């Protein structure tokens, strides 16, 4: 299949923001980050490559706190450089990132710039024709974390569809995928399509957002199959196997590098009766339940935290379970696989197995079938299947996806 045309401007030279260097003290190990060695330069930081293109145009931006040039928000920076930004579209968590997961976000005016902000996580999920009537080009710059159930790729698809239907151009400033080395998990059964899974891809898809956009075009995932006109500023000096320390947390509950790297594995617990760190300052890195008292020594107590989790599961109750904050994430990189052992271990330890996957007492979004992307996973855990047996059931779909993925890679 022929790939869509990509217009890419690359700088001959560039400098690297110090924010992209991984401090050894913040990582599992003491080796210097491959990213800092290579001098990774994000699409947004290559301003000379796209500022001439934007000047004189009416620009709309899909943005959140990860949308930065150096240490400054891209919208603020572009405005100061004379780019005419007519509006901003806000995704889940909002433009300035102050809304909790799953919370509806309203339209507003940005107090810092006076620019109208149109929420795409409220009454609508994509721009209307009226929203785009005074726009010449849309700009997408959100940091993704490489997982099917992370909603930024849903927002990207919706923006692409709006551009395709209204004959607008989409400029993508690409960023590294911090889990780019990982391509694993069952491919979504499209009968389970939902807000946390909309595409026939595995849990960890191994793509940057620009590569995903090419895939969405090439595989005709936009409604009606009409492609979106893409312009892409690729990341300089990047490969998928590189370590990358995010300069800004991508969402309120992915607030550490450890949480981001564990997320493909531990987000599956959002489909169980266990708390997975929501209501703490270390979400996705601890797992537990009051029912596991006496089974594990580690304990913590989830509480209400505005902007992160107002009503976490097992709020104000002592939870017992696993502490993964010091887990060596290099083990995940060595295997190139999602960790299934934690799910198997905690299920086996849980006394009321009939309700292990019962989410009726939680107000959080997620069920195990939608998160895993298959009806088989829950049954396999309940049947006592081993991790290798579960992985075997992901084939041939996973291998077929990997083969298809190769057509759309910008960083081979």
C-alpha cells in the first residue's frame, strides 16, 4: 500500500534542550541516557523548520501541558514569534492539564493568552465545520506514551477526520514514544471498541503519533476512508529503542518516568478490584487492596487528590500489595514484553476471586475486556493460564500487526 505523502522539513543542525537529558538519579540504573547521547530534537524544538510555513496563516492548535518548545508552552512561544493562533483545542485533562482522568472539560478562554479554548473532551470529540471555518492549518503536538488505551491517539484520529472532511491541513510536530521499544499485547477485537480502545492495534503499539497518523491514513481508519493531508516534522536523531525521559508529565496520573514505563502493564489493573495507585502521588507504580491484608507486607492508603483522582478505589482504606516504585524497568526493555506476572500473582492471592474483575464499586473508567482488547484475557487469568500460554493466544494477530507497522515507520 502506498504511503500518504509526508512533507518533512529537517534542520541541518540543532541543539538539544537540557530537559531531555535523563538524570541518572531518576532512573533505574546509572548509565547515561541513549537519548541524551544521540541529541534527540523533538519536532516542536525545530522551530526554523516550520515557522516560515505558519507565518501568515490562521492556526489552530491541539495542545496540553506537554506542548512545549524548550521550557515554554508552544502556544505562548508561537504567539510571541508572531504566529496567528486563532483558537486552541483541548483534549482529555484540558489545555492546561488541570482536569482529572475522564472528567468532562468545558469550553473557556485561556486567561494567559485570551485565546478561545474549545474542548474536545466535553460535548464533542472533534472540531466542527464552524470551528474550522476561520482556520488555515491545524497543528497537533501532544506527548503520547505508546498505549492503545491512552486517549491521545483517539484525539488525533478525530482531528484528522475533521481535517479530511473540511479540506484542512494537519501539521504534526512529532515526539518520541517513551515506550517505543515495546510492541506487545493482544490486538484489539473490534467488537470491544470503546473510548479506551478504538483501533486494531496491540496494547503497546510502538509508534510515535506521526507514525500512527500515517497508519490511520494508510489503513483507512478515518470515517469513509478519506485521508487527511499530513505535514510532519520528524524527531531528529531518534530510534524506537532509545530511552527517552519526558520533560513534562503527559497527564496528571503519569507523573514519573517509572509510572510511564510501567503503564502498559499496570493500567490493566484498572479493570480489576485492586487500586493501582490512584489517590496517591505514585499512580501505576503500586497495586493493592484491603482484601490482601496478611498476604503482603507493603501497605498504602489512597486518598482524594483534586486534579488527579477525587474518588479513588478503596479511598481512605489501607491497601496491601506490590510496591513497584523501585522495580528495574530495564527488565521490561530486556524482554520487550508487558509484564503479566503481577496480574497472575495478585489474582492468585486475592481471596474473593469471583469479584477480582468486578468494577461496580469504582467510579473510574475501565473494564478488563476493553483494556486487554480481548474477551480471552479475563478467562485465561481465571483459568490459571501461565504467561507464556496467554501470550501464545495473541498470535498470529500480534505478528501480523508488527509486519503491517513496518510500512509506516519514520524511524527504522
